[in-house]
């Protein structure tokens, strides 16, 4: 199942630089593991924003929720999810 996910990062302004660097490093490692496993095939920065657009390829809503809630930045992000279905006009590969 494919999901379009938008993540807007909202780090507190009083978060210390070392705490921030640690959480961002853990986020990168976590996301790169999922990318290598094929569960996170697209990760794009939105120009001019501390936000991303991602595509997840997972088995279920529950799996997506588990992966998203495991993000180190999860407590500091607004996340919007759109479930994707096949478009009837899409040319088949
Ligand atoms: O910087 C972001 O958009 C948040 C994020 C998601 C995966 C990652 O490595 O950073």
C-alpha cells in the first residue's frame, strides 16, 4: 500500500544545539534504514520549508502508524497522510 506523507518539522526554539543534532542524526539513521528496506521509496525536501514529502510503501495502516510514530522527530512534527489508490488512466508499466 502506498501513502503520501507530508511532515512539517517544528523543533522548539529553546531546544539546545546538541540535543537537536542528536535527534536529527537519529532521524537520518532511522529513515535511511527504512529507505534501504524499500519501505520509504521517496523522500523530498519542500523548497523553502523544514518539511518533506515522502512516499511510504507498507503493508497496512497499522504498519505506517508504527513506522511514523517511531520517528525520533515524531513529537516535533505535524504529519498528514494520504492513502493512494491506482488511477484508472495510468499507463501500466
Ligand atoms: O528533515 C525532515 O524533513 C525530517 C526527516 C525525515 C527523515 C529525515 O531524515 O529527516
